[in-house]
């Protein structure tokens, strides 16, 4: 079993203590871009996987495929795939890479969707949410199955 904390779009703001606590206990931390310069101690997490966003100096790749327990996941910020307009392009990219899920950012709006058998996860933003509460995604991969939920930070 693998636990994952995913978030994006902190834009250099201090990360909430609740997020830092949960991330320190997770096996993997996925940072989906925009604000990499403000990650602080998260950068030292042994299970950190990060991608650069459109507001970052490109110090990480723009996308990465991560496979855990037989579940392939595409990590991307999402701006290259126009995720603010629709999710079709990023879902097609995931299928092209044989990924069952996509973790993306850019919209600042937390959502979990399914498109053509691909689970699409946007964790929202822990610092600058669009509309609703600040949030992150918490996921578990166990025996080839991904379970994910959005966690609001109060």
C-alpha cells in the first residue's frame, strides 16, 4: 500500500501546517507546479515527485509518469493541455501513455473526474483556491487500485 498527498498552485505562499503534517507522513508527495520555489521542507521528502508549471522556472520536467503497484499516473501542471477549457486533451495524453490516472493543477479548482476510464484529479490549491476551500488530494494505491479524495483545509 502506498499513500500519496498531491497539491499544486501554492505560488510561493507558506504551506498550511495541516498539509505539511499529512505530507510528512505520506509515502509520496506529488507537487503539480506553480510555486516550486516556496516548497521549503517538502523538497526534502524522499518520495517527492514534482513537475514545473507555467509560472515556474523549469527545474522539473513538465510531465512525469509514475507507476505504483501497477497503477500508472501522469503528473502534469495541465497548462499544456488547456485544462481550464476541458479535460479531453489531458485524458487523451494519459491514454497515449497507458496511464489510469492524471494528477494535474493549473485550475486552482479541486475536482475528481472520469473520462474514458481515466481518473482525472485536480487537488485545487492549498493557498489560492478557486471558489471553494483550500485543498489537497489524498490517495491510496493498493493492489493495483487507486482510491483518491479531495481534502479541504480548514
